């Protein structure tokens, strides 16, 4: 069975009209609130003029005058001192050349350059070695007679071998004596002293020509 309503009792019939009226009223009320202004009550208004702003005192900047730069030094004057001694003027006498005049040829002096003689070469290995007069046995006999055992080496029982190097020249003389090996305690000095006292040796030869030869001689120090 279908229910029928009375049109006058339907409440939704005018809902749109009421909504529009309410919306318009609320907008009008809001506009009125925004346009309404209020003023605060002012009492005891101080009408005195505002205080004058403090003006900063500007002090004058005193500019110190800089002293002017010193004047440039006076230019140095070069004093020319005349030489007291008079310079004699040399006059060149002109001579006339005639057919009878004898012309002497100019001779240039020849400069003689002295050539330095090269020092002879010192050999270490030669065809014929230098030799003490009488041979090696006589050499060690000479050393045994002339060698004095240093007292300090004897007291401290120092024994060993000293090697002396020297050069036998073309004439057999001995030069450039030095110690190659030493055992100390004065043994090297004593061996050097004995070698320097040796007589002239038989010089060494290279291609049958006497040459300088460097020689090493060992000398043994031994206590009996």
C-alpha cells in the first residue's frame, strides 16, 4: 500500500529558500562587523614638542702640514787638476825618400818558446829490475846491521812486517820514501830511516835504457 503525504506537511518543500535567506543574513552581518571601527579614549595627551635630537659635535680634523722635502744636493763638481809636469811634445821629423836613400829591411825578432821537458815516467814493472849493490842478500845484511829495534816496540813485544815504498831513479838514487804498511811503536820510522841511508842502487832498465822504478820493500821486525 503506497503512503501518500500531504503537500503542506512536507518540510523539505522550502529548504532552498530558507538556506538562501540565512546565507544572505550571515554575509550581511559579517560585512557590518568588518566595517565597524572603534576608537580608544585618549587622556592626558602630552602636547609638548619632541625633544630635539642630540647633534653630534663634529670636531674639525686638523691636518698636520708635512714639512717640504729637503732640497736636492748640489751637483758634484769635478775639479780638474793640471799636471805640473809639462808633457814634452815629440815631433816627428819628416824625411824625404829619394833614389839615393838606402832602405834597410825590417828584421822581425823570432820568439823562442821553451818547451817544457816532460817528467820521466815511473815504472812499476820493467824488463830489468833495480838491484841493491851485491844483490838481495847484501841488502838484508845492510838492513840487519843498520836497523835498531825501537825500545818501545821491544818492551811491548811488538813484532811484524813493515812495507816501505820508494823510487829508484835512473842514477840509482833513492827518493820518495814512504810507509805503505806499519805496525806502530816507531817501527815504520826506523825502517824509513834505514832505506834512506842505503847506497845507490843499480837502476832498472826498460829497452836497455835506465828508467825510474817504484819499488816495495818488506822489512820484518822479529825479536830473538
